[in-house]
């Protein structure tokens, strides 16, 4: 190579390095060539002034780490691989230890985040804060105040030191080399009444997973399956315990005629038209990829089926007398048409067909769901005992256990139980009603006055106030999700004029 060629090559190389180091996209390029290439996807959640409060308020994680950084800061760029090593343990659908710590980041160099960073008195980059997620909502760091639950992480210069700090706070022994084998963080103490509050996330997860199964298997194929789908979505729009799922279900109802004309749904996007998949039933952030209350000790146990049962129980305790048989039909048809486990579906359908007299009282429907669940558990107890396929930490039991509701038992022996059904009903109403949504209440109290009013009325009051409206009427949808009320009323008016759908109510 001649001297001129060498000089030219050196100059071009220098120019490439200068351009790369000065362009906004170069940061990701530098990270790509500097570290492990097998897991380049960022796990830390990027927060900003518009989503900061909502993400931290809605996360099921018990703790949160918020890193305030600036993208122009060399130390921040060098620290990111360390932070991501820890984030991969806790964040995302492939998290090793999900639901424990939410790892997040805020770029203070973005002008839109200036007030947010000022709110937490960020004095240097990177600066890490630790605390319960809800304590960050509409609050400030103020780490020096004795009563503050938000603290600055002062020893986190490497991934190892950050994880050690987290281990001390959580009294755990997580390791950077942990692998995802089984679910070790399970809640086995069924006598802990507060555990059900975690299940509000699980019914969101189960609802979204059921919706995804319907879409992926394209099972809405006829007027019958379309009617079954609509009935169940009506029930969710009025009585789902989660605000996100109520709003998502209402959106689907409003747009259903366009999405599925004559009951025939299009599953493939074409010509810019929306499909059912364009309307995530519980919002774009669900499913998360893991369960909390319903998490089994093994990856192949509990999860979706547990979440679905909690959903059914929570729906049953939120309806009024006039809605009881509609809710019964909606759930039975949903399982019969859309639950893909064939043996489970047939067994459940047999129990539905055994009901000869329509339900008139909500109490009767609540107790039917409860007794049906116990019958399923009784059948599975025998199968799992003989085959060894059950969850060793969560063997099937008769519900509720005496430890949770001693007053539910009149007498019992090895062969039978005599129940006090009045007390069983009271227990179920409280357990799957106020107790289930208690976590929402706790979170709403922490926010600002406006957020408190919004979260309390929409997350709690709506789920119970909707009881006074028959689920077959559009007013139920309007009450369940005020933002979509007017459109839902219009949708319902249109449906009354369509002969094939008059039988849906």
C-alpha cells in the first residue's frame, strides 16, 4: 500500500470515528460493539414526564429503582451495561425474578424531563433512587427527610455492587448469573389474607392471555361464537375489577361492527383497516408475561388457569340480581367456545348444563361459581395425586380453607364438609371484592388529589356502582368506562335493530 493510500485510509477512519461519536445513534453502536452481543435488548424501562407516574403507579413490582442520567454523559454511557445486567434479572417477560423490582431510567438531558428531574433534586449523573413505586408518584425524592421511603443508592458503581445493595434491602441473595429454571418466589401462605390483592394484576394477565388465544386461534368464526364473544366482553366492560380492562372491553364493543361485520372477524390487517388485535383488551402494557398471586412453583403449573378462576370469582361478586343469569350464560359460553383445553371445557360445560333453572339471585351465582371451582379441584386432586403432575407448593384444596374462613365451616370430616353458605357468600364477596382491589386503593391514596379521586372512583367505585345497571344495557358500559359511555350507548342502539343479535341479551 502506498503512502498516499495509507494517509487517505487513516483520514477516512478518523472521520468515521468522529461522526460516530458525535451522532445521537452512535451511543447504541458503541454499546453494541463494546459488550455482550447475545442480549442487547434494553430491559430498563425508559420513563419520561408523560409516563412516569402512570408506569410507577401501575407496576405490580414491590420496589423500584429510578436512574436519572444524561445521554451526553460518558460515565452514564459506561454505567448502562452494568445497570442493564441487573435489569435483566427483574424486568421484561424473560425476567429471572419478575415482579420484585422495576428498573427504570429517566434522561434528564431531554428538555421535556427537566421539571421531573428537578422534582427529585437530581444533583449528579447517574443518580439512582430506590423506594416503593407508588412513593415516586407525584412526589419528590427528598431523600434527606427521615420519613421519606425514597432513598439514594449510594453504592452502585458496578452491577455487582448495585445487586448487593438490592439484596440487602430485600433480604435476598440474587446473583447476576441466576438462570430462569423454576419460580422460586411463590406465595405459599394461603392464610395471608392480603395476598389476594396481588391477583388484580393476574386477572389482567389472564384476560389479556385469553384474548390473545382467541385471536391466535381465530375462533370467532360464526354468529354463535361472535354472540358468545360479545356477551363476555359486555360482562367485562361492566364488571371487570381493572379499569384498564373495562376501558379496553368498552372500546372493543364500540368498534365491533367495523371489526367483525356480520360476526366475521378479519384477523389480518389489510388496507390500513383495524383488526381486533388493534384493540388490546387491557392496554398495551398487558400481558406482562408473568403472574403474581397465581404464580406456581413450577413453570407449567397455575398461571393462566388460576388467573381465569380469580376473574370468574371477581365477576360473580360484582353483579346484581337481574344480571346473574346473563353472567352465568356469558361465562359458560366463553369457556365452551374459547377455552382450548378440551377435557376441561367439556367438564365445565357439563356442570353448566346441569343448571336447569335460571339464576334469579346474584348470591346463587356466586355460590355456583364457588361450588363449581371446588368440584374441578376435587377432580384434579385425584388426577394429580395419581400422576404426580400437581404443584408441590400449591396442591389442590377445598376452598376456602378453614384457616381463611373458620365461620364457613359448620362441620367437616375426611369425607365431607357441611358449609355455612351464608358465611361462605360473605367471605367470597369480601375476598374477591374489596380485598382484591385493595392494592388499587392503597396506590390511589398516595397520588395527588386529582389522581386520588380518579383512581378511587374508577378503580374501586365503578366496579361496584356498575352493579345497579343490567349488564345487557349500554348504560352498564357507560358507567364502567365513562370515556366510552356515549359511543357505547350509540352502539347498543344500533344493535337493537339487528335481528340476529336480539337474542344476545
